[in-house]
C-alpha cells in the first residue's frame, strides 16, 4: 500500500516568494556597464503571451531553409531578440506593453545599443518572475474538467482493473516461485 505523503508547512523562502507574488514586488536590476536600473515585476498574462509569440516567431525564422549570410547577422539578431525580451520584462501591464513596447525595444537596441551581456542579468531576473507554479497548478486542475476526454463504461473499467490485478498476481507468483 502506498504511503500517504507527509504535509509540511511551507518554508520561509516559499512564504517570501508567495508574498512577493501576492504584492507584485519589484526587483531592481541594473544594466551592466551603465548606471541605468529597471524594475522587474512578476509577469502578467499579456507579457507572457507577448514573450511566447516573440520566441515562436524567432523559432519559425530559424527553421526556415534560408541561411544567414554570416555570423554577424546571427549575433545581431540575438541582440535584437534580447532587447525585445528585455522590453517585455520591463513594461508592466497591458497598456504599457501595447503603447510603449515598439519604442522601448528600439531604444534599447538602436539608441542605447545594449548587447546580450549587458542584458543578461535583466533577462535572468525576468525569467525568474514568470509564475510557473500557478500556471502548472491551474493546468493540472483543468485537465480533468475537459469534456473531450473519453470516459470508460463500467464494464470497460472493471475489465481493465481485472487485467491489472491478474498481471500483478502473476508477477507476484513468478517472484515467489523464483526465490
């Protein structure tokens, strides 16, 4: 018989993380080599969607048969992608993302000319601010609620359980006779 999992109180670090998510606390991150600091908050659905679309679009262009002319084009594309992702992380909220994104990533890329190394800390902090735990819990909770899942009739369920019991019994007999 399976052992019941022991339920324990959450650790202090887990409690701090929960409070940070609940209060939408900002983490201040500085760009390497500059005095510029940006606040990164917990990502909202619009930001996660925008980032997902950006990465999918990048993957689609990478999978095309057309090759890049040289390695410089690839490095520049990755710097542009890093600036776009950094702009998504910095802009908090639907309206800021809607109206300021097009300007901010260009500001990072063309005016400030941030490269991958300068944006590394900002991108790492933004990645940590994705609330994956909540997303995964919601997804697993909703899996059973789908009406597209096939349901077994009672006879099918009984037959499946009998087959499993017979297999388990045969395995136990084989193990007992072998020892």
